[in-house]
């Protein structure tokens, strides 16, 4: 059953993340906002990432795995993802880039979409980010606390090369800004 909110496309980009990809997919599945589709772009992983993804998503038709035949690198993978969703999902209202090691509060997606819905003048909603570390990697935890809003114009001048800006919920009207920010970190 579709929610009252607009359709959302989630983009999960990964390369050799067998140690954390399962956890990230489970964090997406438990979101209390359910009207989304997830495109997972595996950038030709050499470990068991692809196998783990296939196992995690086999019963959920909202997930689609795209496996690159060669490693494209982060920026080319993002470009491919944006191009594919604009072609395949013409009715999406919002999109979100997910890191393969991200953790979200179960209300994160809904609360960020609610902010954008209640403030149509804004194009991007982001939340507080907490960093934690385990023996293998840094993990970003996106909480439901104090979501901030950035309008289209201000996002053009935000912290050149600041990758965390990409990790928010973006309205479709902000695709050009997203591509600009992505290119500065590519």
C-alpha cells in the first residue's frame, strides 16, 4: 500500500563492503516510511558484497541490484545512478544517496520527507550525523534529530567538496545541485 507521501528513490552505492552492506540494507528495510524503491549499484566488488546483497534483497521487490562489469569509481557510479533513475523512475519526487556503511534511525527517511513536504521552498533535508568507529571502519549514524533544511540557492555555495551534503533527502528539483556537489568530490 502506498503512503500519502511522494515516491522516493534510494541510491545505495557499494564497492567491497561485505563487512557492512547487510546491516545497511536492514536499516533501510525497517524504515517506517515504505513508499520507496532502492537501486543498489555494486561497482564490481571483488569480495562477497554482491552475494550478500542478493541474499538480503531476494524477498523484497523494492530493491534492484545493478552490478557493474568494471569498476567505474565513485563519481561515475553516481552519474550512472542519477541517469538511470531519471530514465526509469519518472515520477519520483525525492531521492537519497546512501553510503554502504550508513545507519539510520527507523524514522529518518519519513521525518526528512515530512520536512520537505511542509517546506516546499527547500530542496534538501539533512539530519544530524553521529560518527562511531569499530575495528574495521567509520560508521555514520543518521538520526531523526534536528533535521536541517538547505534551499536551492544556498546549497550551490556549500562547502566545496563536502561529501556529507550528498547524504540527505533531495527533492527532484535539486538534481542539478546534487550533480554539482557530487562532481566536486569526485
